[in-house]
């Protein structure tokens, strides 16, 4: 259904540091900055893009929005640690299984405040 996900970023260099480190945790390659200054990642058929907002206003995280990435629990732990070490903020509970659900989850905010989730379906 989706062709790509694009998020706003206030500092493309900080975004590249954060996402290069976190995406490496699940086998992703470093992002490429396109001729328009957008940071582009491609992995397993998906496209993820970060850009400064076209309207000139500051980028901000979507209130209630979350972008989820599928990975193993081991990758999620590495992703979470890489994010904390590269400008991200650990939020919610530490990585792990969530009681009453079949999910292993980890959450971060990127340097622009976008909420991200590593998700693995257990079982």
C-alpha cells in the first residue's frame, strides 16, 4: 500500500548520524542526500526519506504518530542502543516483550522528535 515514508527533520546532518547508526542495527545501508537536500534510505523494498519542511517552518514530531520498523528482538536492542548513542531519546519502557501482547517493542524519538518503534511479533 505505501510507496514511502517521509518525515521532517530540522538538522539533516544530525538525522543522518542517528538514522545511519540505527538502520545499521538491522542491516540498512547509510542514507544518501539527494540533489534537493533530502536524506533517503532504501531497505528491503521500502523507502524512508527525511527532509526540511518545504514551508520553512520547523519540523516537529506528529502528535500521536509513530513510524514502526520490523526487526528481530536482537536488532531492536541494537537499534535502541544505537539511537540513544547517536542523538535519539529513549522513550516509554525499555526494549522487551509487552505483557498481554504478542509484541517485542522498543521506542525512540529521533533528533527532530519523531516517534519511532522497533517491532517484532513473538511466537
